[in-house]
C-alpha cells in the first residue's frame, strides 16, 4: 500500500503486486480515500475507501475498472470519487446505497421472471419429478389455457395475481360449457400456489424458491355449476355407479374371448387382472413381471404419495395366456397391442371396449355403452356380491393403501386372497361350468 501522484502514465506504470492485490492511494490528497487496486494479473480498479459515519465500518467502494470506455478514465474516476466522497461527508453511505439498489434491481428482475406461467410450469415439473403421471395432463391444461391461451396473464407476476385477474379465463370456460375443464384448471392453479407457499419453510420444495409466495391468492376461486349442469353432473354420478350384471359381464367375456387379436388379448388381460387402472397397466414393463410367482407389479402413484406404491397383481392362467398373446416375442411393454413396442394407452383401450359395447348394444345384451371404469366397478361389485371381503377387494384394486396400518404394520400382501378373488371372477364369466362353485375366503384373525 503506497501513495502515488495519480496520472495516466503513473497508473499505467504500476507493476503487478507480489501478492494477490495491492492498493495505492492518490497522493494529491484532494479526494480522501481515492485509490486504485492492482491485481496480480495487472487489472486495475478505482476505489473509494472511507469509514461510514453512521456505522463506523470501513468501505471499499468499487468505482469502476481503469481503462478506455466503457471502463473509467482517470478524470472520470476522479469525478465519480468526488461525488461519492461528498455523500460520505454529509453522513451518507454510498457503498450501502449501491448495494441496496442492486438488491432492488435483482428483486425486480426475479419478480419479472417469477410469472404465473413460470409457477404453473414449475408445478408440472414438480409433479413429473415426483413420478406423478398426472403431470402430463397438468402441463397440457396450463399450456392450452394460460401459457399459450392467455400470454399476458401468463407473463404477470405470480405474487401479484388475484382472483379478478384469472376470472375472465374461467368465465370463458364456463360460458362454453367446459365446466369440468374449469374445475380441473382451478384445482391446478390452487395446488401450484399451495406448493409454492410451502417453499418458504420446506427445503424439498426448492423448485418454487424464486416465487416468494406467502399466501394462496386463489384460495377463494370457485366454479359453481348452473342448475342444468348440476343436473347433468347428478346424472353422470348415477351413471358412474352403474355396473354390468353377471349375465352382461359373461356376454362381454364371450366377445373378447373370441377375439384372437392383440386388442382382444389386452381387453382380456384388463378384465382378468380385476379391471386395473389402464394408465398403470400401460406402464407395465418386462421388469415388472415375475415369471416364477406369476405376478405383475403395478406402480400406483395416485393421491399424495411421494413414492409409487408397488401393487402386486397375481396372474391366473387365462391372464397369463392373454399376456403372452399381447407381447409376442419382442418389446419391453407388457400391456400392449403393438407386440411390446408401446404400452396400450387409455384412449386405445376405451375405443376397443366401445366397439365391443356397440356390438353388445346392437344385440340387445346391454342397454348402454360402458368404459374401462365400468368394468373396474363391475369387478368390485360382483366380487363383493359373491362374498369377497372388502379388505381383499381393496388390496386387489389398490384402494386406500396409504393408511398408517398398511404403511407401517401390515406386512401381509394378500397374494393368496387376491388370486382366489380373480379365480372367482373367472368362474363368473362362464357360469355354467363347474367353476361356478363358491370359493371360500379364510377369515383372518386379529
């Protein structure tokens, strides 16, 4: 540290220091604390060194790098140092002022990037990272309705959004009769804000850390169904409770049993495994099949599970035959109509099932079409009527397995009971055979 009469030539001649850096002060003394720092690489930076009067702390305020524009010349640095020194003499702290201004600028930039669209995208990414298949549906909905559909709304700061801001979007959806879509979007928006709010005290929610959400501004957002829509919803709820009779189920089996295509095999596999959720079946891979135990393992991600629940489904002989017929000799996917190349998705299965249902309607075997969900409901309803215990049905169909007892205490997997239930189902499909005898389920003690 030395004093040097600052001139351009003198500054140019300053040698690199032996250490990391060296500070030389202007010997003219007209601006106390005016200095230049030289690093080992030869870089020179103008400083103003002072003690803040309010705090008594020494500050080394960077004025700028020495050199031609856009760096600072000596005369420009003197002018800047003189202005800052005047602020110090008046009791100011220009170093602290500059720091606070930078922070405000950073906050403003972060706020501009922490948009509603960004929040919704972060929520979809969070679901994807958590292994939730629903992320695709969420991502598609927010892209369709907000990010692409309402770009100005998507660009708004997430922490400044109000119900009034999003209401026009929901008005348009309800006017168009898209009430279910509006309800889903409402759920996604509210869930995104709830997740972001948790980032304030949950380190695991780091994906939302930049949004600084303190409250959920859309907590009161609601979608009320008009009277006509409510009536339709009531009718739809009644339809959801409908299940095939034993005779109708047997008629359905006869048709898919006679179908030798891979589509017929997929429908048979779906039924003979108990009407499992199609989106879970479609994810079945070769590694999920246990050839020794004759089981497949579904990965159930429904609900708020942070990890998928391993749901083991036994394969009775006809289900095993359907599996072999679907896969052929190639491909990693088990539930497939493309010889294992791809998993059979819900829309494909529903369309195939609808074709069968249409044929059954024409033959007056049923009075309304049905979907994979109806088959699932039918399996549960008919097995319950045959005396299969609710606990076994819950295990077979992966209902409510997130409770404390199931998670921590009950290590019994009910494999035998589930296999018996599926055999009972198979016997109902051809009721005239000997297999129609009632299968007894053991009562479990304690």
